[in-house]
């Protein structure tokens, strides 16, 4: 007490504070790590008769000090704005009242008196020499609660980090002070398994340098941090700051220099995590804490270009409708937070919303379904989700029809679930009734093949294996070809490429064949401009090859790149050589094969060259690479 001698008249015991609380009062309690645990524990354990029919108001309830079983006594009733964490179970049991409200609009409810506060219990840091305390790691609406309450009590917690931003309050703003006897609330880091790590890797592949991101406590974010560590100039505008985000900032990937709002600063409303995080945040000028009205304001979010909203999800239906996680699996994502961050991302220049989840739940059931049914915590706005990520890849939904969305999402479902999803989607008339599906396509899809190269004219092209959902893009590529190009590829004047033909082409059994497509443009909105494939021969360990390149992108080296890529893949899979049939007039394609690192023998028959390319151990000189018979 000696160190607080200047304000000793304000210090009282917990019992003295509770004696001033009357039945029916509304008591505001600080959130999360900033929960004034000594005062709350006093309420929970007291048998005083005046502590009856109290209404406890807490923005985010973590269920640590507030005992949900004691809420059944009807002495207390908790109201909260977040349905995540352990509160979700208590809400479903009727023990807790949920107030649905947008994140940024919560302060207005306190300001206009719609939610009245009689008593405010706020956790603060020790005062400095001038008498200023910090609200620490939870700003939310604490300042408004203090302004509107008739009794304001500060619980001084020496372990609370002193943070910057809109966090400073003076000792004179409090009627009374108590010293904390309970330790600061800290959380262990979430564990990450191999599946979540792969989901996070796929999410990271969709986040560009210079993006601004939101963050939370779920396992997904713990896994995501290492995959973003090599990014450049990331920004942070997030409701929750965690250990994994601290790691990302320490990696150097976060500079905040490209942000349009709070440039140069990571901005948040809450921090939750380990004691190491609390120590790192203490007097750290790189992180600013602001109220939830500032953090959740879609206009402020929008000012940050390339804002990425990441939604850890429980389930997704084939139209792109999402059900959020519930229970301890979810803290920062629910309709109250998600609505505004999705809105901000949608209006941010280059912004996007990514829903992320494992392809299956713990019971082994598919998390990608035909319909969400009556599943709780749904976000009924499928057009708001741009990308869905699982451990099997990413599905881009923007601008796609319901049928195309379904095929793209089935592509990233668990391979064992895809056939059943196709059948169910047919039955629901979401996809074509004659839609085929090869189980081999899913089970043997080579996810490891994904690379980008730059060609003449600074043209970046991404190469990956073909997917069933590429059907429309491959049809568009076909219809861009001239009659001559079609004839060179198919050896006949093919005029149309209907669904029935193209779906057979894009459903590849990767045990017997390989098809690599080349795409240009932004990920998810790119167009296929090239394809190269080989098909194993039935009588020997060789494969037949063919290539097509959009005519506007020929003579740039794309076909040659595909040729060398297919050679590399084929050799790794035990193929000993290639064959090809080329019309004698197709000089462009002949030049591609002339560049082979292995000898090429060519036999001319009826205007068609039949090429054979054995994969020798030693590449010959260029003069020996091709021979005619």
C-alpha cells in the first residue's frame, strides 16, 4: 500500500465494495485477460444477501472466474455479446443471455443508455507518478462503462502490461481501488496437428505481400503464423492479439507501412495469451489498443487495402455457406465480429474473405456438405466468402455459378467423401445429372506440383495439375482456338466441346496420366492458357504426350516449359520415355520437341511424325538429339 500512498484514501477491501452493491444492479465486468478476477471471485463466493438478482455484463466471457453452475442459483445473470468459447454451451442451456450486436455498435448501446450500468469493475495497471493507469490488454467499452456507472472500481493488477493507444485513465476516474489478489489470466498456446498445418499453408498461399490481416486465438492462427513469416509488409488490424501474432511480428513480416488506417501500428482491442505475450506487450509502441467501435468499424477496415478476413469454420455447404466454429474452438469469429470484418474486406481494395477448415471433423464426417441444415452459428451470406481452404487446397468462389462452386468445393473435400458429394449434388440438381467422378482423381491428385515461372513479356504463369472443376475454363480455352489449332491438337476439325466430352477430359486418373495446366491472372480469377499431358502406354513403361497453348501466348516458351516439367514428373514416376504424334505442318510444336534434353527419333507416315524420346541417363549433344527415319 505504501507505493500507492498518494491515493490511499481510495483503497478499500473487496467486501467493502460488495457491500455497496444493491439487488438488481447491473455490473459491468472487464473482458478476457483484463477480467478483475479478485472482485468477480468476491461476487461468486459471497453469501451476502444484497448480492441478489444481479445482472453481470461482459463483452467476452471466458468462463474462468464467473462460475456457470452458480448462475443457476438465480443470484446472478450474465449478459454477453460473444457466443464463442465456453459461453456457447451456457447460452444453449439458457444460463447466459446473448445480445446479438455488431462489434462496432456495442459502445453506442452504453452511450445512449440502452444498456445501463450501475457498477463498473475495471482491471488496470498500477498508476504512474502522474496518476495515470493503463487499461492494459482489454479496451473494449471499459471507458464508456466508467463514464456511465454510478460506482466505478479499479482493480490494480501489477502483472497487467502497460499498453499504448486509447488505454490511459486517471486514478481520479475511480471511486475506489482494490489490489488484485488473483493472478493475471493467461492462456496456453493451442496445439497444431499436421492437418491444421496444411490448412494454414493453403490459407497463406492466398495472402499476398502488403495484405492487412485479422487474427484470433483458434488453432488455425497458431498454425498460420510460420507460413506467413516470409511475407513482406503485412499489416495487422485485429480484434484479438495472440502469441502466434507476436511471433509473426517478431519475424519481420509485419511492418504496417502499407496500412491506410493506423499506419505503422498493429491495432487491436484485446490481447489473450501467455505470460510471455503479456511481457512483450508491456510498453510496446508497435501495438496500439483501441475500443471495439474503432476496431470493428468497416470504414476503418476498408481503408486498409488487401484486407484479408480469415474465418475458422466448422462446416461449409457446396454453395459456399459457412457455419462458424462453436465452443472453445471459437472466440473471435461469430456474426457480431465477422459481419463487419467481412464487410470491410469486401470494400477493401483487393480484399478477400477466406473460410478455412479441415476436410473432416473429429468423427470422420465431411465438413463440406450439401446443406448446413439447422446447424447453429451459420453465416447466411455465401456470396461474402471468396475462398474456402482445406488441407486439400483452395476453392475460389467469387464469380462462379452454384454448379461451379459445388465442383470447386468437392475438389477440396476429403477424397473418400467426394464421390458421395457428387451423387448428393446430382440428386439436389446442383450439378449435371451426368456428372462423372473418378475416385482416382481425388485419391492420387498430386498436390505437390505447383510452381510459377515468368515468360517473355514478364508474363507469370502458374502450373498445377488439372482438376474436375477446370471444365469451364478448358472449354473456354478450346473455343479460343482457331480451326487450324484445333486440327493440330485433335487431328480432325472438331467444332464443339460439350460438357459430356470435356468432363471426361478433366477427370484424370493420375496413376495412368498427368495433365498440367498453365494459368495467368490473379489466383482464383485466372484463366487457363495452356495444357500439357501424358498418358501411359498399355504395353510398355512409356507415355504419349500432347500440348496446347492459347494462340495469344505462343512463342513465349510455355509449351517448352510444360514439356520439361512433364519429363521431370514422368521420370519420378518410373516412365522411361515419351512418344508423340505431330502433323508435319505443325512446325511450332516440332520445335518444342527439338529442345528435348534426350534424343528424339522421328518417323514420317501419312503426313504425321511419330516421335520417340527415350529417357537416357546422359543427355546428348544438340546435333545428336533428333534423327529422322
